[in-house]
C-alpha cells in the first residue's frame, strides 16, 4: 500500500485483513467518532440555516433575495463536496472531513464579521465558504459505512445522522440566547447563531483529525485490494457494472429530488412566518422540529432501508414529501401546529430519501472510486439545493408560499417511477443479499 499518501504499517494492515474482530472494533470505534463529530456538526448546520434568510433579508433589504443564503451555502457546499470527496479518496476520511468542517467554521466567522461591518460582499463570500460545513456534515455519513457489511450500511448511515439531532435541534433553539450573547459583544443579534456555528464546525473538524486513526476508508481499501477476486468472468463484471451504474443514477436522483423539495420549502418558511406575526422564537421552534425530523428518525429509517428495501423507502419518501407540501399549503398561516406538522413531515420525507439513496450509492460503488463518486454526487445534491433555495424566494415573491409548497410536493412524486425503473432491473442483489 505504498501508493497511499497516508501509509499504514504493513503488518498492522495485515492484522485488519486477517482479523474480523479487529475490523468490527474499528467499525464500532469509527461510529463513535462520527457520532461525536456530528453532534457538533449538527449545531453548526442548524444555527446558520435558521437565521440565514432573515440575516440576508435584513442586510439586503428585499424579500426576493431571502433565498440567496440557502443558494450560496448550498452552492459552496457543492464545491466543497467535490473537494472533500477527492481529498477523502486520496488521503482518507480523516483529512477530508477535518478540512471540510474547519473551512465551514471559517466561513461562519466571516458571516459574523460581515454583519458587524455591514459588508454585503463579505456576507455573500462567507456564506459560500460556510457551505463547506454543510457538505462535510453530509459526507460524514459515509465514514461509518466503509467497514460495514452490506446489510448494515443503511443502519450505519442512520447512526451518523441521528447523532446530528442533538446539535441540530439545540442550534435553532439557541437562537435567542446566541442573539443576546452577540449583542453583548457588539455583534448584530442575527449573527449570534453563526458564532455558535463557527465553534461547532471547528470542533467537529478537530474530532475527526484527532481521533479517526486508523482511517477506516484506507483500511477498507486495503482489505478490498487484498481480497479482490481475480476469477470473475468478463460477463459477470459487465452485468455488475450495468446494475451498479443504474444504482448510482437512481440513488443520486432520489437524493437530488428530496433535497430540492426540502430546501425550497424550508428556506421560505421563516419568511412566511415572519410575515404573519410569528416571533423569532417561534421560527426557531418550527425549524428545530423540522431539523429534528430530518435526523431523529434515522435509526428506524436505517433499519427499514436494510430490512424492507431501498426502493420501498424511496416510495415512502415521495409520499411523505407530498403530504408535507399539501399540509404546508393548506395550513392557516397563523397556526403553529399546522406549520410544525408540515415541516416535520418535510424533514421525515427528506430522511427517508437521503438514507435510501445513500445506501444505494454505497451498494453500487467500488472502494477504488467510492469517496470520489460520493463527493461528485453530493455536488449534484448541493446544486439542486442551491437551485431550490434561489428559486423559492422568486416563487413566493411572484406567487405564494402555498404555491411553492404544492409544487414541491408534486415534484416529489417523481421518486415513484424512478424507483420502479430501478426495481425492475432485479429484485435483490443475490451476491450480497441486499434488499432493494
């Protein structure tokens, strides 16, 4: 393994190849590290999402620009996803994830200084850099799958995601506290949550850099190389490649569609609430429950994806997102319960789609290119989110929040024919016994 930039002692590496017990121990240890980092990462993600649109509206002075923050940090996350994926492929998860989180923290610091100096240019640039934390928070879910068995993959993803809940729910509900803290420092109140985001992202990066040793991705690549079966016929390889390419396409499509719908509706909900007299605390509560619904159900979702199948849960994602769009459209604007229910469904539908899509990607990629492929797909997801965020403000400005919600709900129905197309190729991957 001398070609690896981050080398592992040959005898130590052979110990992992020869010992299933050591592989299990490293797998469990990796999950613990991912859990710890994701608690911080979730706080960094949620704090900025909650007030980003409000801060931009305040500084730019126009509602039609309220979707710009979501567009910028999701566009920034697209660039970061590509770079983090390639760095992870070359040097391992440790370096890739640490670099991504720390970069996101630097972006959050920039947002704070932009608010203090009332600099629009610095705000836009910093939001773009802040997106690195969003991308890394998502890519961290892959770290737990590197040493997981095929029937553990969705569950491993779910463990990473559910651990994000602690930080993700706390972040929005600390908006008021961080606002007062910011004011005490002479910083605008809406920039307060970005102080929390900066600290949280940098800590998440340091956790990965300090503790993710040995790197599970590099160990998994070494095991795969040593155990590689040279006897596969060309016909088998061709058939497997066809199935895997379809799996990559479908997995990416599921995650892209769910991201567009979720980002579009979530971005405009704080603006919609503000127009109808809701307080900043009300906004924090609704977004906090929404983000909790994005991550908290993950353990159950992961088990269902591994047991029931990837396509079945992508169908469930489409149906749940449709319900979210309808409830958001018809719920009275002054009804907290209606908005809470709609945004909870929105988060749950996204959860179903992300975990089933992620499992499909892991199932369909080889370790020789897995991290790079994952990064590339996360670029597409981020660009989809950027489009949803940018267009959402325009749709609401020229139509209504109800129109946006209904459009997103019906768009999610495309997940059903996509799932049918994949499921028609075969009902089960018999070589790995993966429910599809």
